[in-house]
């Protein structure tokens, strides 16, 4: 299928309004809101975090529905993508400018992300068709892998040159407790030689790198609203958002209904502003 044909298919498939979802809930109080109330509120924030499970294409449809809605209230949008490391920024700019064709861009995508192109192509084609800038927010995978195996203290000067300055492995205490609850049991069940504290430090480096990249971008482009698409564990409030809040930026967090974050769980209310049931798509 040609690029134009693919885009026309995107228009048909991703024109689904957010009202197609079963419900939009404010966690903790299970207060349901309309799609338009959601969009208007999200547009008031500096950064909107849309969490996703990478293996679920319906979460990309959720992201595009949100982008389309917020765009009606805030014309100057940027999309931040966990799927691309900082080194791919030039390729993202070339893709948006029409200087890199789909075949070439697919090669860049495959170098950065292991999930099938088809899981993200609709979103990337939508951004290109609407001239929405794309920002690579993920840090160098080799540095993160090294931290996960040897710890943050093992990074040398050359490693630190490949990640944002002032990057940190420190976790918010709330996030640290969630890592312990949700990940330590399965981690220890399948790994015998790896250190769980190093795993947490790697998460901290990834979160810190995202926060620093987003903050730097918005300092240079204060008029823009940035919508971050990243995994749920890089989108909950105690991960990346709280670091931006400490720097004076306003945030909103939107999560798809997911295990561990139920609408009636008070803990969810501290981690997300909105919870969306994606059963409608």
C-alpha cells in the first residue's frame, strides 16, 4: 500500500472519537467525565502523559484519539515517544519534513524499538500528515542495559556523554515501593544472578532521562503542549511526571484500564488523573 493509501486508512480507522471508549473516569472517586471535558482539561497542561502497554495496538488508537481531541484546544502540539532514543531525533525530524521515506524510516524504527512497525505506524503516519513534531525521549539502550546489569556507579565518562546531563538513578519513594510490590517477585523468580536494585536504577535512569529531555524541550518551546506516549510505568505520576512538576511544569496522566490501577483504588488516584476503559475500540 502506498504512503497516501496508508494515511487514508489511518483517517478511517483513527477517526474513532474518544466517546467510543466505554468510560472515562477520574480515579479514586469514580467520577465519569465526557470526552470534551477531558480534552479541554488536558489542553491546560504543559505535558500530558498517555500510558500504554506496548503489545496492545488499541492503546495507540487511544493516544491518537487524545491527540486529535487536545489538538482542537491547543494547536501547537508535540508528541514525545519512548520508542525512539535521543540519537534518532534527526531521523524523526527528517520523517516529519518528508525527507525520509517510509522504507528508510522503518529501518530507523527497527533500530530503536522491537515491537512490530504495524503497532505504531498509524500514530507515526498521523503525526506526519498533521505536521506534529516528534520528540525522541528515550535514553541510550546500551547505557540503560549497563545500569541494569552493573549499577549506576559503573557508568564511565563516555557512558555519561550519551545521556542527558544531570541524569539520575534515584527513584521517587512512592515509585520505589510500587517497583518492589509489582516487580520484585517476578524478577527474582526468573533471574538468579541479576541485582533487583540495579533494575530499579535502570528504571530511574530511563525516567530521569525522559524528564530532562521533556523539560529541556519545553524550555525552548514554552508555547507547545507535549503529549508523551510511553509505557504505563514511565507515565504514572510518581515516575516522570513528578520530576517535571518539581521543575514547575503542569502535567496530566491518562492511563488505559490496566492491572494494578483500578478506578476505585485510592492509590490509582495518586498516579493518574484519568483512567480510560478501552473496551469500546
